[in-house]
C-alpha cells in the first residue's frame, strides 16, 4: 500500500511555510519520496529514521512517530490507514520528542 500524506494540520503548515527556501525545498523533496514508497519501505528506510515516540500520544491515544525530513528537521506524524498525518515540524531531533 502506497503512503498518502495528510498535510492539513495548521500547526504543521505554519512551521513548514515559515522555513527558509532551502529547508522548505528539502522537506518537500522528502514528501515526494514518501509518496512513492510503501509503508514497509518507510519503516525500513535508514534515511527517514522512522521512530516511535514513547513519551507522548495524541489526545485520542494514537501513537506518534518521528521521521527525518531533512538534515535539520524532523516531523511528528501518526498513521491512520494509508495516511501519514503530519502534526508538527521540528528544527532538531530532541524537540520532536517533547
């Protein structure tokens, strides 16, 4: 099953649109890569570094994950069926886990 992206979260959009052009493009390129992948490929891709966030869940109890979007940025996401739902974007690894 191919990954589908849900980019509709206002917090994520605000953070992404405020990036400098180079970073904005790098994150966009990763999104293009994700749309060509299956979920199994996402889970095993060493560059994306898909990681479960142990310390936080959504208000509805959904598990959150961190995925590398560029050298500088990680996104916090959750999965619902074939969708990867983007929740927030972080300029460093540690802030994605707090």
